C-alpha cells in the first residue's frame, strides 16, 4: 500500500511554477508509428495563438525509460505524468510547441524526430528549430539525441538534474542505468563528441541524492568548459533531485524561468 501511494504521489506531482495561459494551450494526439497492433503516439501542445503566428519552434521531451516499464511501476506512461504535462504546458504558454510521446523503447525517440521533420507544416512547427528537454535518468538519451548528426539536428538541449555520461574511468552513470533501467545512451561517448553549434543548458541540483549523478555531471561540465563549448549551468545549491516538483521555493521557480527563457531565446 505504501509503495502504491508513493508511486501515485510522484506521478501526480506538477511543476511548482505556473504561467498565464497554461490552461489555454491546445493538445492533440497523433500517431507517429505503429508497433504490431498498437499505435505509438505523440502529444502536441500548441500555444493558444498558434494558428495565427505561423510555424513555431518546438521542444521534445525526451525520455530514456521504456514506457512499458513506467506503466508497470507508476501506473502511467511518461507523457501522462503530471510533471511532463505541466512542463509541456509551460513551454506552450511560453510561445513554443511542446512534444511528449509514448515509446516501447527509448530509441523510439529517433522515429519521433523523423515524424516531426516529415510532418512539420501540419504540426505547426519549424523543423529547423527543435530543441530537447530531458531530466534525471533520461539525461543520457537526451544528450545523445542532441549529439546526433544528419539533416536538421536538434538546435539545443536543456538537461535538468541529469545523469549524463561517464568520463575519466568513472562508472556512476552506467551503474545507475543498470539499477534504474534507463538507457545509457552516451556509453563510450565523450565531450569530444559534443557539437560546437548546439547550446546546452544544465540545471544542477546541489543536494542531489542520486548516486554518482553530480559527480558525472560536474566532470562533464568541466570538460565541456575546458573545450569552450556552448554550455550554461545554473546550480540550485539547496535543491534536491526533482527540485522542480518537491522544492517549493523562489529559487526553484527562478530556475524554471531560466529553462523556459533558454528555449525561447534559442528557438523562437
């Protein structure tokens, strides 16, 4: 019973920040590919004035966990979690399109991006202005997506209290991936693989409780700065893991504002 209550609690936690117009965004669901008899869908959150203002920049909420496992553990898929819903509403209320989706495996994100590029006009988005948002154990998958080459790669990424990649012989990220079941999508990568033209914003939780997370994150940030890569970091010194959901403070709200401002600057 206690476990069920805890799972229900975290699946219903919304971001501790609001914007005018959040409840006025439009949401539609479209199929991006089929898997056997099942349809894999994505949710498109559009600003209230989307039709009048033409194609918008978009933010894809990349997840590194398989949704079948999330459904068993949380009772819902990632895109149904109140945290993802409220973040997507915030992005749309800021004047961008937000995209969440259902997957079978984390690698389905590549099919999501293929669909968005091919159907951009119908979705009201500009395929040249797509960014990535990832948090926690989804960080490695989000980081790997922004490192992808090819036509119309993501323009930027915001990583929120993220696991990232192991450097210098450390194994904290790979160990956490095995423990929690997320994709270690940056295994074998280094900051030498980071593109020099795609800004990355990092929101660090100074009191993060997840084993090995900040150790790996700090190494990545230091290595990226040593190479003069376009990376920005804000440190919520008193913030725990998932501070946007659990730390009801002005600092939390300011960090959320900065994430939204980053996307608006890069994509709008």
